[in-house]
């Protein structure tokens, strides 16, 4: 490129193949470190353990709801309706 062209376009940067290769290798390395740190953070998180516990609770609840309903025993106590309340107030 001529000297004149560089003065007309000062923002234009020219890189050789080695410079571009180094640039992208650094970008890829940085991205790989970010992914590794994110995976490490997720593995230390308690969220997965909580999800497993809630899934077990839901499975137990579903099993309980799907079982045939058991008839409750009759109570030996008298029901409330059997007592006759007498109004002792005089009208």
C-alpha cells in the first residue's frame, strides 16, 4: 500500500496471517476458560441437588394420589348433629 493510502484511511489496520491466527487463538482460549469456569460454578451449585429432591417429592406425591382411596374408619364418637340443642330462652 502506498503511503498516501494510509494517510487517507488512518483507521485501516493491516494484519498478516500470523497476527490473525494469534488473535483468534487468544479469543478461543479466553472462551474455553469462560466455559470451564461456568461449568465449575454450575457443578458447585446446589440447584441440581434441589431439583432432584423436588422431583423425588413430586414422584412420591403422584404415587400417593394414584393409590386407591382408603375408606376412613367410622369414628366411635357421636356426630355433632345427634345432639339436640334446646333453646332455654323464654320468648
